[in-house]
C-alpha cells in the first residue's frame, strides 16, 4: 500500500501533504525532525490519510491534495477536528 497523508503543524497551523509506502516510519521521521521541509514546523499531528494500492495513484492524490480547491475540502472534511 501507498499512503497519502496530511500533517498539521501546531507551530504555524498549516498543512503538510506527502505520500509514503511506510506511513508509520515516515511520520516518525517528521516527528523527529529528519525531514527538511517540516523540521522547523514541529510539533506535527497526523490528521488525515488515504491508502492506495498503486504508487501512481498515491502520487496523483498527493498532487490533488495540494491544490487550493482540495485544501478547502480538507478544512471542511476536518471541520470537527478543528472546532472540537
């Protein structure tokens, strides 16, 4: 499986979107500061992920999740998370 995931930075309250074959390992790398693009945005929370069978599908989904339209979708989808 390949995973497309969304992290929320508790420092700047912004999303980071990525994909990985090993979601648990990748999230641990983000949390420990081993990922250059998120090391200064910690702490991070995993707030959303999707599983895909094929890598190409996960990459396409990652690209889509990074669009403005989909970021609006994520805010609506995660509305209960943000308001408690």
